[in-house]
C-alpha cells in the first residue's frame, strides 16, 4: 500500500532561474561564490544587479557615440559633432545680441528664416516673416536707445536653446537693465525659426 502524501505537498521541486557565468564575465560583475547554484549559474537575486550594470554601460557607450558623431545638416556633408552644433547655436545668439548693440538691421534679419516668428515678450502679438520682424526692429530702435547685451548662459537641447542675458538700454547715461530669457528654435539651415522672449516688470532695474 503506497504511503499517503501529506496535505499541500508537491512532488515538483522548486525552480531556480539561473544565468550563465559567461554573462557575468561579459558584464564585469564580480559574483561571490555563495550566490552560485550547483549548476554554475547565478540566482535571480543577482540578475537585477547584472542587468542594471549592463544597461548603464550600454547607455554610456551610446552617449559617447553621439558625442563623437551626430548627423546634422548644419555641418558639411550633413555630419558634425554635438559640440559643434551647440557652439553654432551659441554663436547665433551672440550675433543676435551684437545686432542690437550695433543697430545692424540686416544682420538681425539674416538670423531668421523667411517665415520665422518673434514674440517679445510672450503674450504680446506675434510677428511673422521678415517684413513684420523689420517693423518690430524699427519700432524698438526708433526709441533712440543704446543697447548692450550681457550673455549669462546658453542651454542647448536638440535644435532649441534658452539664452539667459541682461539687456541694458540707455540714453544719456540713464536707462533700464532687463533680465531676459529667450527661447530660440532653429531650422535645418541653422537660422531662427522662432524666438520667444520671457521677461516682466520684475525683470527690470534702473541703471545710473
């Protein structure tokens, strides 16, 4: 007569998921002997450490590859580095400020695409196209102010950047200093496709 099985007993052994030690060597995770099972694998507890390490290394390798070579139409043959792309955007912002300082309308318009938009400040009417941008320029420069920009920081992401700067507008030694954050978007040729300026009354201060 066969013996009776105890309640809730099972004849199936518990499964233990393992991963080959070769993967451990590839990833570079040192695994203590006490976590190795008799089959020579690694317990599932260690799997998460191995997986996270592998993901981190793949992400790092991908980031380095992007820094070495990033396709972009601004550079010759459509290829260039991420650093050179960001530098070109920064130079465009510097040229934008220089156009105001030198009162160079042609230089100002050359930075924008033909159908670009300008909103300064955000919430005011949007100016689109070179004719509207030129009218905006004439209205501002018609005040007869001497303008000087001090660039604090340019942050670039993709084809967009944020420019944090102070614009001093003076006449006869008196005037205002306005802390402004401009949001620029660039087209494939490296010109501004849109510009939005963020500033308010709290951004202004008188200058002697």
